[in-house]
């Protein structure tokens, strides 16, 4: 399993830390239990040695000493049962067993025999258990605290996603005092700067297009005053073309700046192709374009943008074909633009770069096409076969 996210790495670190802590406490618990039992055995041997010396001197057992050591003699039926158990190993001088949750000591040295019950118990490790029960909640609290401190990263990530989709109204500012807040505030400052730049550019372009449309409108009015109908029609067509070009320039600006809200509606493919040819303004040269439509499906697109993409593909195909002819085929869920000519010199992705200057000259046009196709969540593919360039839009 590959772990990439910071949260996953923290989870792994705390999981390993918890396992190691469990192992450490288990080892300490077993060691403490072993040391406690060793201390009991050591103390029992000292007790037996003292009792033996006392018996040699006074010919009796020091009962008060036994009581002070939390030890007592065994009598009655229990003594008989224990004697049978200890008698199985007659050669052993010192024996100790656990019987019915109690510890019993047997010592035999000639005439001196002792059968005692040690009421001391090995350490239960309660202190260690309490320590463990205190450390585990503390570890959990630290884990939750760290995870909570990472939440602003998730929030910042979601806002960055909105920003990449063209939402420049987001606010990433934070009043926290950590490094994440510093990052969020720096990104917020960058958003504000980009927002101001976009507004400045939009204002400039709108002002420019307004200034361009004003003389065009005046020119159309003046052309209406001409007596020569042929010249009047020619001038009016020129002004109409200029007006269409300015409108297309406005659409291109919207696409390139990502400041766009699609107006999706259903349109027949024939309508979309007709709109794209209107934008081309071929006039009497419509024989440059041949159609092969197996389908006339209805697809959902923005009527202002999608014909612009088709228009750019068709215009490029006409411009860079030796015979200046282009074929348009419509198959199931495919729009195919073809022309005769040389294969593109570079990988198609290089031609999707805006304002790319090369001998092929396919810079801004293909950039706009790719941008519009992507916005509509469609796919654009290029292929070359038998002297024919082919651009296919999969919708």
C-alpha cells in the first residue's frame, strides 16, 4: 500500500507508536512480575535461613517473626494434602508451589521441616496499568489535536479547487498563528492580486472593444448613404465581418481567462455546423467544405462557444491544406475534421499552447479549440493517416 497524504502518514506513525507502546508496556509488565517473584523467592530463602538458625538455638519457631513477614504455618487437612504433593520430590530441600491461589513453601533439612503459607503476593502491576491507561488517552488526544490542526489544509485544498474552476471570490485568509495560516494568507494575497489583474484586463478589453465598435457602427451608417448598391453591400459586409470578429474576440477572451459560465442547451449538429460556417464567412467559397453526416444528433453545448471551436478547426484545415479543402464527417458521437497535408512536426500537445509561433502556425487557434472542448467535458484527438490530418471531437 502506497501512502501519499500527510494524514495517512500521521495515522501510520501513531499506529506504529501505539503498537510499540503496547509491546513496551507488555515487556515492562512481564519484567516487573518476574522481578517481584524473584524478590519473594529471595525473601523466602532469607526467612527460612533465619528460622533454621532460630530453631537450632531455641528449638522452636519464631512465630512473631513469621507474622511480621506475612507468613503463617499450615495445619489441618491442607497440611496433609500439601505434604503429599511435596513428598513426590523427596530430594529437594526447598520447594515452593502455588496451590488454590496461595503460595506454599516447604523446607526439609533432617529433623527440621517447615510447611508455610506465604501471604505476600507478587506485584499486580497496577501502577504500570494505571500509567498505561493514562498514556493511551493522552496519545489519543495528541492524535486528535494534530488531525484537527490539519483540517485547514483540507479547507484550503477545497478553496484552491474552486479557484482553479474560475471562482475568484474565495477568501482563504486565516487568523491562526501556525505555518498553515501563513500559507493560506499568502495564497489569499495571490488571489487578490490575480483578481485585480483580471478586473483590469477585463476593463481594458471592454473599453477597447467598445471603442472599436463605435467607428464600425458609424461606418455602417455612412455606408447606408451610398448610392452605389454594389459598394454599399461590400462595405456593409466588411463592417459585419469586423463586428463578428470583435464578438469572437470577446468569446476567446472569456475562454482564455476561464471567466466563463456556460449556457448549455440542446442543438442539432447541423445547426452547430451551420453557425460555424457563418463565422468563417466563406461567401462564395463554400465548396471548400464537404459534408458527410451519418448522424444529426442533438448535443448539449454553449451555442456561442462550441461553433467557435468548430470554426477554428475548419479554418486551420483550409489554411494549411495544399488544396484549401476540408472534409467534415459526423459519425456516432464523433465530429471529424480532415484535410490533406503534411503531418504536424511536433506532438499535438505543443500546439495547444497559446500564442505558439511555428511554421505550422497552429498556435492560438488550437489552444482555443482545446479550451472550449475541455470546458464542455469532451475530448479532442489528432491522428495522421495516408496523407490526411484528422481532428476528432468525441462528444
